[in-house]
């Protein structure tokens, strides 16, 4: 069960209906019906006012002003609402590991978090009910005032003027909301959320090539991973502006918006969500034992120089597949550490070492007491951004299994 609300995507329809409905309601007078029907008209007027009040308090009418430009900040003094970031496109029914994407397995989660007596949806419903009750109680007074105005104006002018003023106020409010949203766009903050993508052809071909190579341990496990990859959906985490904010509703973006989001996004990992019907791989948790190496590790150092994806690294890159709970969960592209920590202590130092021995001379001075596998060489920072387009092509990898590692 959910408290009623209208999604943001219907904002034009809702705002138009609210303005026209308010104007139409202002045309009604109790003298339009006989005395015995005035009670029904009064009840209808109260219901109409309650409905229009609810419409103007819905997410569709308030737009992002209701969620990111001040209204929620005011409401948070009295409520505990937290809409959270938008989730682009569709997500699987349940995501179970590493916190990459939150699932929707519990159908009551929305109600538990957003339908309390202090939630904005509840406050909107209460406000609408109060407006309806007030309209019922004040109807005789408002009708007498309307009749006095009508008496001083030519026939029909009072009604028309009342309709224009009331409907116009609602329309002007909608215009002001758009203005505030435009102003908010100029000072908006960036958010972070998963975006479902079509896996680029060169990345799919690279993974297909990797999976086509003999598995060093189990061909059955390799076939399971291949089936999972073929059936999977793919997600990358991107920063997005407040202009794409949708509250709790996923947003289906057009190609231009997707291209803009991915244009400068540094992506080193692609979340993979296979179809639940595919077989599981064994062992349940491991890195797939075939990887692809490119860059410095394969060619004695250097930067990838091929087309638009040139310049992403001055060292080796390794393409790996991560398996969790028997499911393929990510495709990763990371720098290769050519100087592993196992070389920090010499064999002689290890022989003489006992628990509690400190080895202050084991690190080179230039290391400064820490190590990083990611370094930006001479050149622009932009050249180090690993966009999807800059991921290496299949012919740039040297694929090898665990058995072939030195």
C-alpha cells in the first residue's frame, strides 16, 4: 500500500488540470441550482477544492522544487524524508552483493520509509482534506461575498474575473516553479547513481575473447560465466545533475543525455547483473582465472596509442572478471602493479625477523611510506580519464590464464 502521489513526468498534465480546474470551479455559484440541490453542490465544491489542493501539493505539480530547492529542507524540520538519488533505467528485482545496486525485494520498503504520518505525501493528503473541510465550512460566506461582487459588475463579468484570477494564480505558480528550477540548474549539485547501458561493442568483444579461451580449471565454470555474460544487464556509476532528478522514479534517458553523462566519466568497473536463470560458477567467489593485459606489462611500458582511446595509461592495464556467490558481478579494468609488496623485504631480512620486528629501511625513500597503483604521467589530466570509449580494443590485449603467469 502506498499513499497516493503523481510522478514528476506528468507535471505538464497536472499543472494544466490544476489551473483549468481552479478556474472552472470559480465559475460555480449556488444560485445556479435550486435550494434543495445546494447541499449537493456544497459537497461537490468541497471535494473539488480538496482534489485541487492535493494536485497542487503533488510531486508532479511541485516538480524538483518540492524535492531539491527548499521545500523538503523546510519539511525535514517536521519529517524524516530522504528521497535519495535517482536510479536510471531499470534494475533487477534483487541485487545481493557488494552494495553495487540496492534491490526492491521488499515490497513494503517504500511504505516503511515514506508513508509515515510525517511524510510529505501524508501531509499533502491531510492538507487536501483540511482544504475540503474548510471549503465546506466557509461555503456560505464565500458565496455571499461572490454574490456581492457579481452585483457590482455587469452580468457574467464577476464570474469570469474570478475564474481568470483563480486559475491564473495557479498557472503563475507553475511558471514560478519552472523559474526556480531553472535557477537551481545553474547552481545544482552533482549526484551519483547507476546507469544501465548497452555494453560497447569493443568491450563486449574483449570479454567474449577472454571467455573463449580455455579455462585452466573447469570448462563447466567457464560455460556458466559465458551464459551469465550473454544474458546480463550492465550498469556503470555516473554523476548526474539535479535537472535529471526524479525522486523515487527511475528516469529513461534519451541518447543525447546518455552520451553527455558518459562523455567524461572515469569508469574502471562495469557492474554485471546476469539473468537469475543462468547456472552458477564455481568456486563461488573468485577472480576469473583468465585475464587480458595491455600497456606497459605487455610492451615494456608505454601508453596505449590507438584512436580516441589513446593516452589512458602509461603502464599496464588488466581486464578481469569478478565472480561473487557464483555470479558474474563486474568487468574491471585496473592498473597492473609491477612492483608487488612481496619484494619489500629481502630473504635475509625475513630469516632474521621475529614477531615485533620493525623494518624501517624496507621502503625506498621515494615511496614516501605508501604505494599507489595509479599514476598520471606527463600530460593533461584529461588523458588519464578512463571513459568507456577509451577502454582498450580486443587486439590490444594479451590474454593469459593463471597457469601462464610468471
